[in-house]
C-alpha cells in the first residue's frame, strides 16, 4: 500500500466514477455507488481496493486476489474470483494509470520564493512560481508561470524555463531552453560543455561549445542524467520524450518526439534519433549516426552504423535482431558439435 507519509490518497471513488476515469466498461450489474478507497497490487489488495491485471504471468495472483474491483482485459473476466467486480479494458495498464493518477494526483507545493533563494535582479519570474531554499537564478533567466523548483537548483544566466515545469533538487541548468510541463529530476545536468577537443602538437585543444540544449514540451529527464550543449548546432530533445536516470547525451545530438532512452544508455555526438525511437538499458550509440523512426535498440547493444526505420537491433556490434538469433543458434550448434567430438 502507498505509505501515507509520502502519498496522500484523493479517494474514495465510486465504481461508476472509476469506470469513467479508466475509460473502461463495468462488468454486469455492479453496485454503481460502491466506494473504493485505494489502489493496491493483486497480492495485497483488500475488499475496498482496486487492482489490475495486465501481465498474464500474474494470473494465479489474480485468481486468488481479494480486491473488490479489478481492471482486466475482457478475455480474463471469467477467471475472476467470486464476488469481484470488474472494469473491462483492452489496455488494462493504461486504464490503471488513469485511475492511479486520480487517486494520487501530483502534489503541488504552495508558491513561495524562499528567503534564501538568490534571484538576479534581471531575471524574470512568472506567476505562481515556487523557489525552494537555496535556489540560484542567474542574470536574464526566465522562469514561466507555475514552475516548481526544488532546493539547491542552479538556473544559469539566460536560461529559459517554460510554464509548469518541475525541477528536482540539486539540478543545474545552463545554456538551455526548456519547454513547458517538463520534469527534470534530482541531479540533472543540462547544458554542460560538450566533449569537444582536437589534438594539437602541444596536447589537447578544447573546441568552444557554442550551441545550446533545447528541450520540447513535456520532456522528462531522469535523475543524474546529463545532456551536453552543442558545439555550434544545438542539442535537441523533442516533445514528449522520456529520458531515464543516468543517461548521457552528447553534443549536437538530435532526439525526436516521443523517444524513450532507458537507464545508462548513451548517445555520442551528432547522432540523430527520429521520432519514437527506443534505447533499452545500457545501449550505446556511436557518433554521427541516424536511427530511423520507430527503431528499437536492445539492452547493452552497441550501434556503430545507421539503423533503418522500424528496425530492431541487438548485440555488440548491433545487428538486426533476427540475424543475431540466427547467429546465436549457429554458435550453439557448433558448441554442441565440439562437445560431442571432445
């Protein structure tokens, strides 16, 4: 159950209200006025809780569940425990997400500019902005209305932050334009100089990084992720993209809309990801590549060449996933043959 020290439930809700929120259909003849107090996992739910089944691996837990109400795909309706009411949805996880957001809406801090915050006189602060203790806002920075900025965040000179954006504690932003309704989590580093240098007879010579980072609307950047500013062209992240914790994005990278970059993945400089690309955990992309729309890169893959739209890649060096498993099968047969000979 969600710990009330950290999460405050907004319920109760009736079955009828929950069906509307979930965009789901009610099972036959439920008590439309019956109230539910909370959401809970299948194994922990009680009679006043709502749960959900999305993954068939949890069918046994579903069949033994004591929740009063459950969101399921219609194909599993007949396997529900006796007395359980159902909300039927073709996409149970999405339906549950809507319901969970209704029970636990984002908590919004009251807008206060704390007395320890340091705001340059030339900065522009919008209406209903919350600056927590020890926030620093640099010269000519602009922070849009309804932003929430946590303790020890540094907003550098000239940085622009769109309306409704939240920034977690200890983040630092420089040389960047951030869209509206973004979520930047704790320890994010945006706009640091790109890793650009040349080899000179006397040693390494840094190349000035004169670009910016530009984030679209609704971008999420996970804890301790880093996005370097461009060397001349900007580093860009398209609207709706989600970047997980500990991701590294190099200078001049262009990320399209609604891309997903999972934890510890990395993108080297000047590589372009078209819309809806997915990088699984610890995937790495070399520089100056193009990853086509809808491509998916499996965990720990190393991509060293362009990837066509819609292609699924696996391995290091990465190859089309079907080719990888054909090769893997060949290796297994060879090992078995060698074992028999030995």
